[in-house]
C-alpha cells in the first residue's frame, strides 16, 4: 500500500529560522488580524535577511532552472556575492521595470492550451521577496475553507471538507461553478483595490505590483487583464481576487451575525433555520475551482444565479455555462480535483462514495503505458525508477477516494497487458525487492513483475486513506500553529547560526554563504570528523573537491570541520601532521572520514605515518 500523503513541508519555516525572519512574519500576521494598515512594507521587502531568504526559497524550486527571456537561471544568480545581490535587488526596486515575460504553452488534458508566463530569474527573485512579506498579511484575512496555493493546505484538505459537508451534514445539492479563463481575465484595477482593502497600502509596493501585472509578454505585447500563470506571486494574487467571493458566500449563512447571541453555532444555526429565510450554504474552494453545498434544491438554484451575477458585476468574470450546473449527489456524481463523489444509501444513512474521475483514469493509463514503452526501449534502473515513481505518485494522490481500488483494478488490467506484451524479453523471475518497495508495498502478496531483477511497483496495491479535516489551528505564523507542524531548531547554537547569516564570507558566492548555514544545521553544529561541537572562532568550511579542480560551492561539496582538522586535512609534512594529531589528542577522530577528505585533495592517508 502506498503511504498516505504527509502534512505540509516545514522547510520554509526552517528557512525563516535560519535567516531570523520568523518573528517579523509573525508580527505582520498578528497586526493583520488586528486590521492594521500597512503603509511602509518596502523596508521589510528590501531587508537584507528577506532578500537572502528569497534566494534560499527559490533555489530548490523546480522552475529556478527554467530560462526567462534573458536566458538566465538560478545558476546565474548563485555565483553573485551576497552584498552584490542585495544591492541589485534594492536598486531594481527603487526604479522597478519588469523584464519581458517568456510565453510557454502547455497542452491541457482536454486538448486545449494553458499559457504560462515565465519571468526572468531576477524578477522571480523580486517576486519572492514580495511574496514572503505579503503572505502572512493575507493569510490573516483569507477565508478558512479555501485550500489552494496556501501554506499547510492542499487538495486532501479540500476533499475532506467536501466529504464532511455531504456525508455528515446531508448537503446533497452541489453548485458546480467553472470560471471561464479565470487567470486570463482578472481585472487589474479591481485586484489592486482588493489589495488596498486588505490593509496593504504601501503606494510604492502597489505601483510595483501594477507594473508586474502589466509586464510585457515577449512577442505578444502588454496585457490589459489577467494574472500570468507561472509567476511566483500569481497564486497569492488569485486568492486575493476570490477571497471576496469566499466571504460573501460565508456571510449568507456561515458567518451571518444574528441580533441575538447564542451559546453555540449548532443552536444558532437551528434558530436561523426556524426564524429566517437565509439560504443554508457552505463554500469549499481550491484556487479557481470551488463548490457550494446546499440542503435544498431551491437554495442551490438561486445561489447558482446569484453567484453568476456577482462574479460578472463585482469581478468582471464569466462562468462556463457548459461546465457549471447544480448536481444532486444522491443521483449524480460531482467532480472535484480529480475525484468524483456521490452519496449512496447505506442502512439508515447516506455515505460518500468517491472514485477517480473518468478523465483521471484515462490519463493514468496513458501515463503508465508511456512508462512501459520507455522500459521497452531502455530497460534500465532509471526507467524502472521512473515507472515506480509514477505508480507511487498516483497512489499517494488518489488514495483519498473511497473506492480507489476499483479504479486501479481497471488501470492495472490494461497496463499489465501492455507490460507483459512489450516487456516479455526483459521480465525476470528473480526479483530484487528494493527498500522503497519494502516501505510502501511490503505487505502486498499478489503477483509481481520485475525488469532484469528490479521489481515494478504493483499498480493494484492501493488502499483508501481517508483525508482528515484540516485543523484551523495549524498556522505558519503563530507559535502555537507551528507546534503542530514543526519542531524548532534545538540541537544547535543559535548565536552561531545567526552569526553565519549576518557575516557572510567576503568575495564568495551567495550559494556558498547560504550553504554554510544549511550545512551547520545539517551537521547539528558538530565537526564532520570529530563530532565535537563547533565554536565560532574555531570552525571552517572545507571544500571536498577544491575549486581549482572544479569543485563548486554546492552543498554536497562542503563540510564543517574544526580549524585543527581542516589544517590536518591539507597537511603534507610529517611533522605538521604529528603536531595536529597531538593537538587533537583525547578527541575521538573518525579516521575513515578524515582520510576520505585527504584523498580528495590529493594527500595520502594518515595511517601511513604511523
């Protein structure tokens, strides 16, 4: 069985701690909760810590090596001196003019085209600087049950909420709304007003955001509408646009404030049902994909018309009449985020039944058959790993569907036919079960296939893993919220960590200085060779492969060692070696590691001197 999807990654919170910015972001979040008006955010955006943090956050991003119109990637930035990078960002923001955006068209499953706008890496760095400061402010103002492009939330949370409303609360009518070309039709003027309404009133920042929205698309000209898909700020801006819709829907029932105070929400809702004409409705939104849940058909029909009018009049957005409809879940399926759901009668109650949507099943078949074709052409360990990664990825995403095993039975039936036909010459009876197989599918007892001994993950071995309702206490910008997702750095000296951040090594790259911080944490503040706690005045970074020999500033090429160990690694004279061994007398030395480092720099093993 594939493992269940884990709760959100905590690396970004780690990064905030590395660069000592978490307290600032917490403060922005708290002020936003109190409806504070922010008029001078540029000081935080252009701060040294925020700029270096932005570099760190985007350097591991898959898109960081995608070229913009100037052909630059993150590798172009990595070689810059930290102070030069900081100065560059500040100067750009003083008189900001965005670089042209490169247009890339991605084919959609339905045969259409999704246009992406790829900013230059320099503009992406600036967008990340802005995003880091805006996100905590916006998170304090966003509706609780929007789940797309927000920290700590994902598709499983949205599906869990939909399941809860339908099966536990009997909301059998769903209003499916599909906004026609949402990202391409966002009104710029309206978006800037919405940002202003959130309390973000730094005019310099708003001017920069306006210029970003109107950045020239290479070969097409300057856009008058829309939020470019591909920019780092676009997901946040799209949530700002639809946040107004979230709260408008919530005000119809969920957050409606009656004149009389009631002791509990359940009793309040009971009295509202009996004494008011309000429409009982809840919204669940993931990006521009959202659903309204109602108990009455009449309410659903009225809301369908009302939302259509509201989107047109307030946001200048149109809905797709072909894809938008009211669905009775007791009779028909409703699709959401690759899942189709329906209510089924079981005993004396109605329960949710969900499958992969039909298009998702067909896409999964196509993906795995393509992997099989690649295995046929190249039956290598790499191709096996790619097939296994595809299977595991499909299992981990779709295991939130209650009847997912039936869907993968269908997929396996067709894919296995292709597999046996195309791979008959390379399939082997001797099977080597990898550690990954043992971890994810160790309990599987069915038939296995192997390519030249390497096991293929079984397509049918998937088990439903019901998604849990999202805990609203989870938050990256409160100490209490972080405790639920993250343990703070404890095993290291924070004074040393912050000293490394505040005092970069001169005439070296931003990549080198950033990796120094990661490495210190990764080694838990201890010497790579002796395991002793490092002291600020007696610690040095060693390049395993020297820069003269082609060794770079990558994380894998660096280690923290004590000063004495560092000199011992490079020592060639017998007397010098013996001197430093005496200085380290009484300290346990890992000679295996020490000699590995010495060999990499061209020195002989120390054992030869004994």
